[in-house]
């Protein structure tokens, strides 16, 4: 049985493709591009034309060797992309060798103009000036000694080549200067952009600090005064005695306790928010998202004591939700129930519904406000509904608010949470801190 040998190729297609790709890989390794090969071919054609017309006294005969040597002169141009100075030196050495071996009267300008341009662009200006100056000086000396031509005749013969070489050098230097200017401009624009970003960050920090001071001066004193006054009123009422207290005293005592606890809680949350605005470290400032759905019973009790009875219903299997979602849900419920107290009338009742769906927590707050209240359009003019919508969007949820079909008002928020067996991934904007308008709306309650 014949033994089979299996050959595995890196490209996975076989030997024909390997043979085809090897020259391409070699050209890439040498830094030779197709445009370089075309430029070398064009220069070779110009050199061959110069060889054909390059006769004169003492010139070698025009034969095959002259053509082959003329074509070889353009070979270093193939490497102009990776080694511009080496290409110039190689062409210079070959043309000098050509003068020694073949001794035909050819100008170096067709061969050296492109390498001179590349060397000038690459920053080798001294070499780009010295090499053609040597060839022109040596050529003038040799022609003057061998032919004894006059100054006008020499100028007529050498001036076109000198002009071509000088133009190639100047064009290369202009291109190099333009590229350097463009790079410098790009660096300056980048630095200017970084400075603008730094200045913007500084102004934002200053604005945050100013907001913190303003909120402290505006709210802290008032809330502290409310807390102290509520405590003083409770002290005046004396210790609680259920048998002796009338219904009026019991209602008054309950209201004062709610006022005191609510103001204390507001002060604590305000200090937390101000600490965040002042960029305090986590050890110095508690987490802004500490308030969650676990505080819903206390919130409903406070709103009920304030005159708007609240009922809570739960659908689905309750389960833990991410802290950011729990915080957003609590704030939405807090703002919705606050709006019930403000706008639904004195005898309004509120209903809170929590629905645990697969991958989402749906919050619905409705009221049966029948009092004068405030029209929905006027309510929308404030920051409350905007803040709730921002909080829902921050965790990737949706929010809607509209007048109820039978009167009152209805707020609905759908917040995404991890379903069973899913990872608790944060929403699109969960990591972002609450906006200034949302913070101000929380503190304004």
C-alpha cells in the first residue's frame, strides 16, 4: 500500500497559494510597494532615454551593457519607502560607478530627482543638498577640463539639471514642513481639547460645590428648625397617656412625630447628597442609594399620617432587586405619594401596586383625588415628573404619568431587573449619579 503524506499549510489552501504569496510577503518584508515599483520603472525609462542621447566626445558606444547598466541605476528606488536615505546613497553610488565603467554623457537629474525628494521629505536635507552639489561640481570640472567649453556653453548644458535637482529638494522640504506643521497643529488641537476638558471639569466641580453650599444654606436651617420645633411641641404635650389623651391630642401627637422623623430623614439624606456633590470619599459619605424598597412601609405610614391613606398590593413573587433599581423605585414612589399629598385634595386615597414580572418590576401609583387639586398640566411644569422619568431612564426603564380614567392621577414605571437565573446586570445609566435637577427635586420635598 502506498504511503500517504499529508502536508498542512498555515494558510490552509495548498502549495499553489503558498507559491503565490511568498513574493508578496518578501515585498512586504522589504517595504516595497507597487507604487515604488512603478516609480522605479518610470525613472528607469527616463534614464534609458538619457543613455540614448548621452553621446559626445569620449563617450562609450551605445550597446547592451549601456542599457543594462542604465536600468540597474533605478533599482535602489524600490526601497525608497523604508530607506529614503539609503535609496539616495545607492543611486548616487551606482551613477558614479556608471560614469567610471561606461563613461557616457548622462545627467544625474533623471535618476536623483525622486531620491532627493524622498530624502528631503524624510528630513535628510544636508545629504540631499551635498550629493547633487558634488555631482554638479565634479561634472563642471570634468567637462571644462576635457572640452574647454566657455562659461555660457557650460551654463546652458548644466543649468537645466541643476534646476531640476533644486526643485526636487525644495519640493521635498516644503512637503516635510507642511507635514510637520500639520502634526504640530494636531498636537496643539489635542492639547487645547484636553485643556478645555480640564477647564470644563473644574467649572463643573465649582458648580457642584456652589450647589452644595446653596442647598445647605437654603434647606438645612429650615429642616433643622422644623425638627427642633416638632420636638419642642411634643415636649409641651408631655408624655403619651392614651387614657387621658383626646382624639385631637392623639392626632396632633402623631402628626408631630411624623414631622420630626421626616425632617430628620430629610436632613440625613441632604447631608448624603451634599457629601456626594463635594466629592467626599465613600468613608465620609454614605451611599446615595441606601434608600430602597425596604423603606416603603415607613413611607406609606408617613403619608397616611399626613392625611392620605395608602394601600399597598403586591402581585407576583417578591424577590430582591439590584440596589440601583430599588433606589429608583423608592424615589419614584416617594415623589408620587408626595404629589398625592400636594395635588389630590384633602380626602384623597392612594394605592400602590408592585408587580414582579419576569425581568421587570412594574410600579403603579393611583389616587382618587376628588378635591380641587392642581391640573396635570400645572403639575408637569415642575421637576417631579421629570425627575421620576430621569430615574426610570437611568436604570433602563420606562415611565408614564397621566390622569386616571375615573379621576385622580396615575403613575406607572417599568424597571428592568434580573429574572430567575439571570445575572443582575446594571441598566444603561445605572452607574451614573443623579442629575442636578433630580437631586434638587429630592431635597425640595
